[in-house]
C-alpha cells in the first residue's frame, strides 16, 4: 500500500518582509488578509519584484486598501495592459474586522502597516499589523534588550564548553 505523499516545495513561501515596521512600531495585533491583484502583479510576485518597505493601509468607504506597495512589472508583461506599479490594492477582509479596525484607527491612534507578503497555497496573503509608533527612547530600549540577549547567549554558549 502506497500513499500519495505531497511533495514539499523547496524554498520559502515568503514574498516580501517589512523589517523596518518592527523597528519603528509596536505591533499590537496581526491579521491575515487577501489581496485583490491583477495577473501581471502575481507574475511579478513570483519573480520577487515586490517592495512593501514604505507601504501602509488606509480605510476608505468602509474598505481597506494597501497603498505605496511597489510591484515592478516584468518586461515580458502583456502590451495591452497598463501596468501601474504604485496603484492602491484592495485588501479582502471580513466586514466585522473592517468595522473594528476603522474604529480603532479613528479613536485610539493606531496605524495599519503591512508586515509581510506570502503564499498561502496558490493565494497571495498579506500579514498586516495594528501598530503604534515607537518613541526614540523605546527604540534605544529595544536595542539594549537585543544586545543583552545576544551577550547572554554568548556567555551561555561558552559556559557549556
């Protein structure tokens, strides 16, 4: 008896990461959302031509949009499609989540920032974070904690030898 085993793909499912977001903001909550994309954008994402470093999410008319994410079109893209690398892309979320987030954004002073883009089966998903900005002293504290953790790991490594 042989079972059909699914072959694992070599490589990561991550398309793009926003490393700057974790340095600049406190991430309170994370959400997994879908993106409304055009065909040329999916092809460019497969080639890894995406940048979400300066991107953010804004709400308009009760819907969420990803703004300032750059998807560079491939040079072999179709000639009859006008490729706009900086267009706003609609985020696919449930109505309850949208209502809750719009309330938090208006009252509490939070911001929505994309943290990562990745493949979930054959779909492109975005991980967005509900964040608050860090002050300069908060960033210094994070650096101190990271340095202490690194130093502690070194000491423990050499102690066990």
